[in-house]
C-alpha cells in the first residue's frame, strides 16, 4: 500500500512541476504502477515493459532523471558499468534486489 501511495504522490508531483512539461505523465503513472507490482518472481518481460516506460527520451537508456522509485533509489548499484545510465540488462538487476 505504501508503494501505491508513493507512486500516486510522485505522479501528482510530476504533473504539477513546470520543468517536466515534456514527460508523458500517463507513462510515469504506468511505470509507477508496474514498479510497485514487481517482485522477485517478476518476468524479464515485465522489466522490459518498465524499461520502455521509463525511457522517456527513447535513447535505449534510463538516466537518473528518468528513474523513479526503487530504480532511482538503487540507481548507482544498478549502474554496473558506471556510465550514469541504465540499459535493460542493468535494470533487470532490480529483480535481484527485490528478493
């Protein structure tokens, strides 16, 4: 329940922020919902869907500004090549953190 409340708060904050006018808030809401439902039993396809939703600029990488929730909280740990962005393989590492 805490994850859902935090997700809704995040979407509300993003919606009201003038500096993120180009962010599709429905994608952020969808990403927040999917992220809150992930568990150690989640599939690679679910992580791939999350990746697609978070990659708002569609450059095949998630930057720290695109990351939300536990992705943002664990960004440095997930960024195994230390290039300040996450690829799909690195994001899949999130499943191991959910155990």
